[in-house]
C-alpha cells in the first residue's frame, strides 16, 4: 500500500481531505490526532507538517505527497510534479514599507536586509538579479520585520495582499506563483508509478467536474441549430429522440456553472421544456 504524505492541519489540510473524499478515497483514521489513516483502502495517508512533506517524499518515506509549490521549491529536493490541484493559490512576493521609497524591485539596494520564511528562494531570486542582499530568516510574521528595524524589506506569501496593506507594506515584485501540488518520489518503481497515475486521474476527474453542471432539456427539433450555440458542451450537446415526443428531442450537455443562469433562460426562449440541472461528481475525458 503506497504512502501519501498529507498536511496535518490548516486550510490546506481541509481542502486536501475534501478532494480525496470526493475522489472516493475517504480518509479513514482512528481519530482527529491520528498520524496515519487509510485512503479508501487503496493508499495510506501519513499526516505531517506541510513544510516537511517535500523532505518525506524526497527521502522515499512516502511515495507521494500534497503540499504548496512554494514549500517544494524552498526545499530544493528532487521531486516529480504529478499535478496542480488548483487550490491554495498564493504568491511569494517582495514587499516594502509604503514610505521606504522602494516602488520596484530595482530600487532594492545592495546590502539591504530581507526578512523571509523562504531564505533559499529569497537568496536565489536576488542572486539571479545580481542584487547582493542579506537574508534574515524568520519563522513567521515576516511583515512585522521592517517596522521593528530587523529588515528593510520582506519576501512573504500573500493571496489577496490585504495583510500586507494592513501592515503598511506594498508589493514590488513576484518571486513565485504557488498552489497545492501533488508531487512524487523520483525513485518510484513501475507499480508505484502506475498506482500514482490512477490516483492522478481520479483527483483530476474531481477537479474537472468542479465548476461544471450537467444540463438536460427537451427542445423543439426546429431549434436544434440555435440550441447548439447555447449548449456547446464538451463536444457539442448529445441529442436523443424522445419517445412519443413528436417535435421535441432531448439534449444533454456539460456546461459551466458560471453561465448556467443565462443558459437556462436562453433554452426557455427557444422553447425548451423539462430543464434539469444537476451537479457532477467526477468528469473524465
């Protein structure tokens, strides 16, 4: 049974568990504080800190793991990227105090101190630009460092930028775009790779279904050309004869949930009847 390293707490942990549950790999543990759990009887989950997952996977203690792309890059270990899970999106940015006079990353002068929980990425970023800075490693709350005189600027994670603004900081450059990623041990054998490919397909089918709806409706045959424009679907709508339907046919299509309101109204305007919209649990191409 392959081991999958998962975050043990926080928002990322909740979203990961929800994704695995939706994929039919329910987390079955002996309690909230259990260090291991069965994943649908197919895999074994081990729960560790998100920042430790790259190390666990790179050392082969787990065959795969889910953590932030920022943490994977900070670890600098050799890992195989299997997929972007499309949640936990954030950015690692350079930020300076509003009154610092630093409006662009080019304004950062040699010798300036940079506070960050990501010292490796920070050093690499400025080194690549030919800027000599002193990195001040911190374990958290980097945004307070400039106000305490510990550092001139910071390199910190943000999703909306609101925390930085609240603390009188403004973004001047992006170091890295991050999100939750499924990564694997580079030394996995053939059997492990096959199992992880199946896992990737299962998780991908759940992600593909999110934001989509399955729509069914009876529409006049004479309106089919217009209906095809309203319901492009994945490969166009599926059209099925309705028994004793006379001039009506049934159309089925996968549509975006963001446009479902307009889609339903457009079908009604074309004479559509019996319109049914339902959620999709998994969608495999």
